């Protein structure tokens, strides 16, 4: 079976508008920031795939270990007819679930949602070829805005992996989980991947690897802004910083100015003092009780919580009420 034509709910002009809005707001703030979604052009996606294979970067391996062990349980417990993946990318780990559902039978449709047309075209074509009995329906959209576009009917399982929910600050997480709950019906399911709180000596190297791949990935956001908005950032003038915040239990990626400079972007003239930092990502780490509480506040009941053998990463199965 071939993949169906992509359903596009996020046009290129909307992406450019969002980039302009975020750059204007973030670089005008007293403490400068940019959202992490702007890392991911083609080069950024390649760099992130490289990061997931680094020895220091445990989350991908740990989550894959959980899914390899528990995918059959997910299929049996949910009995889902439609599997929806948010922020799907290549859907590599999701194949463990698709394999389990294929063995069990009953899954009819796979719906990956991602902002990247090119990534979706490639992944949906490959998955349709590898799972010939499965309907593959790709949706181009932003998981923070287009949840109302998800297909209805049948028992659904929404999958949100990779610890990506940690990129949202608490108010954003609450809004996202509430919107996900509202998009589902009672009895539908959510499978949520979350990185867990652990010793910072394990966490920090995952975001500051010895080979410098994460540093290049971090600076890629400046290349994106230069190319898309005609800015004149000198990416080499910024050093990569990974900072553990024990109060919020999250890691921040930052870019620190090596020298004083003025950057022109849009109609802004942005001053950086030597040593001034630009925050590019927050990656929250979670505790099991906190995950369950956030899900409950959004109308979900956490029914299963699984971790890898080392207890590095958690995967929660929750049901909409």
C-alpha cells in the first residue's frame, strides 16, 4: 500500500511568520532566548541524528530499550486501531510499536504528524512499503497547534516520544497536555516518553559531548536565522553552554557571546555583551509522581510506567478519561 498524499495544515508562509515572531520576541527580551524548534532545518536534523548515536547521549538508547521490552504490552493493553505519532521525524523508534501491533493484528492506520514536509514524505513512503497492510496518513502540522486535525473514530493511541515534552516549560506542558486530552475521547490512549531526574554528571555530558556535535547543533539555529531572515550572526563568535538548573530540574542549552557584538536581524539591532548568553533550549527532567500529576491535571490516568534497566528514561501509558 502506498502512503496517502500528505495533509498540509502548516504552510511555508506560516513557518516564516512564526520564525519572525519568535526571533523578534526572543532577541528583544531582557534575557535573550530562541525556541528549540528552529534548530531543525535539514542540517540540524542530520546533526541531531548524529547526537543520538553519541556515547554520552543516553535518552534515545534508553527509550528504545523500554519500547523494545514493552511494545507488545502497549499493543495488548490499548488495542488501538489508529496510532498517531506527534513530532514523528523518521519514526524509527515507532517501528518497534508498529511491529508489535502487526504481530497482534488490529491496527489499521498510522498517522505521523511533523512540521517537515520532506521528513514526512520520506518516512511515510518507507513505512507504507514496509507495512503493506497499514494505511499511512501523514499530517504536516505543529503539535502545539494542529491537534484538532487528528483523525477521529476508532480507539486511538497518541505517541509522543523522545522526551520532547521536556522542551516545554510547565505552563506550555499543561496547555499541550490539556489540548491532547481535548482532542481524544474517553478510552483513547497516550504513550509519553520522559527523561528522568538523575545525577547531573550523567545529564550534562549528553548535552555537551566531547566531539562537539551538540555545540555545532546549538549554533545551527544562528545559521538558520542568517539564511531565512538575512541576519548577520557570526556563529563562531558564540560558545556552546549546557547548564543544569537544580531548582527547575532541567538543563538549558545556551550560546555565550565570546566578544561584544551587534547583530542585525529583521529591523532589529541586537547588542550582545561579552559573556552574554542566549538560551536556545530547555530540557526538563521528570520524576514519576510529577509525570502522573501533570497527566491527571489534563484529564489522563497513568496506568503503566516503565523504565529502562538503568532507570534513566521513563515511558508512561495513560488513558483519557
